[in-house]
C-alpha cells in the first residue's frame, strides 16, 4: 500500500450506487441529476440534493444538505438546509439510498459536540473561494454559501456577458447586480450563465433594499417543487410538491 493510501480518507458505500472515496480538500455531489458524483434515481431526491465535503485541515468530512425538498438523515437526525459533521461509521439516508461513511487514517479525536456552534464558527472563519463555472452555473456555489451561512461578496466574471456582484449575509442573497439589472432580474441573469469565473470574499457593501432571499427558495419559486422533486410525506407515502 502506498503512502498516499495511508493518508486520511473516507470510504463511502452507497447502496445501489457504488463505492466512493473522499480525501481532504475534496467533495462528492449527491442527487438525482446525472452531473452528480453519486447519482440517486429516486423521485423524492432533489436534483442536487447534498454534498459530502472534507475541508483541508479538518478532522473529518461534513454532509451539506443543499436546501433539498425532503431533507437528509444523518444517523437518524433530520438535516435540511444545513451542515452536519460525520462521525465514524456515519449512516446517511437520502431517499431510497443508504450510505455508510467510514473515515480512515485519522484519529478523529476532535469531535464536534454541538453541531450548530461548530457550523457557526466555521461560517465566521470560512475561506475565500474562487473557481470556474461548470455546467450547473453558479447553482452549487450559491447553495454551498447558503448552507454554510456565509457573509460576503460573490463576484462573477462572465466574459463577454459582463460581470455581476452578489452580496450575501448569513447565506441569504441580499443584493444582486448585473450591468443595469438589479435584484431578481440580475439574479436571473447570473443563474442562467454557463461559463465564467467567480470569487467570493468576506468583503461586503450595505444595500438599501435587501432581497433577503434564500437561493434554495429562489430555485423552488423558479422551477416549482425544487426542480421537479416529489415531496415525501413521512406519514405514509409520497405526494407531488405544491
């Protein structure tokens, strides 16, 4: 076994979807859409339902529910629109898919006793982000910022289409600007973009008329029941979302 194999890693067994590996600095996307790393073909699973992410320097990975329609279960706890630390041997349920997460090569000694406080601390000290847009545009970036309750400014360079600036506070979109457009019109333009570069910093400017809009709510309003996801009635079945 190589030295790289001995390093910290998480092995994820996803019933019906396969076996996956995650290392510090990496992430795995989970959902119904084919662009995800772990694809779950289930009507009650959102297209981009959740993300497993292991931040560099962290003792263990985190599960981020991306504001999904029906939520995620982690060791029997309901997680909707927030992050949850994964204990050794964590069991994650997303629709009909059961995942087991085994963390290897680390002592996992720094356990997070109170998840909300840990997430708040992580939010305040969150890193600056930058990267290139992929096929899903800024959707994953904005959902991540919402789940992590980040505050700052998201600057987007769309090349020939110009630039955009979004201000966020505690994960909510407060202001959006794209050329002469502002507010929802600007957010629509940025959401539709397929190519470009983005940068998120902790710097932020006050706005006179804040949107106070969760991006996950924006998606629901734009597409209906979170992009065609069937709403799950835990009392006995499933029903179409309103």
